[in-house]
């Protein structure tokens, strides 16, 4: 029975993401000790468009004017509070060669 509810939730979530006119969505894939997990974020683009743009830039990998790439890729996570937030480590730019 739990599988049915998970499938219904997943279907509803996909519909919401694809039809939202005011929100944006992002996902991060985490790997720890051989376990993989995906976290989905609802971003309030209508309320904080610059913050959302900055976050998405780091998710996708942003190349600065000095050719350094800033990204969340391989960033250390210090703490996860379920349903609330993720506290991540320092983003270290790397040269885009």
C-alpha cells in the first residue's frame, strides 16, 4: 500500500513542478558512504528572484568573469535538518580549463 501512495505523491509532485508559474524547483544528489539520495527544493522565485538565481547558478555551476567555476559539486555538508535546511561547507572556485 505504501508503494501506491509513493507513486501518487511522485505523480502529483511532477505535475506541480511542470505547471507552476511562480515557483522554480531544483534537486541535489548527495552521496555518502556509498548511499545516494536526492533532495528536491521548492524555490520562491516570485518572492526572492535574485536569491533563487544565485542558488541555481551554484547548482548548475557558475563561471565567473575570471574563468573560475563556482559550484556545489563535491561540497562538504555539515548538517541536515530534515524538512528544514542543509548547511553546506565553503565553495572553493576552480579554474575552468
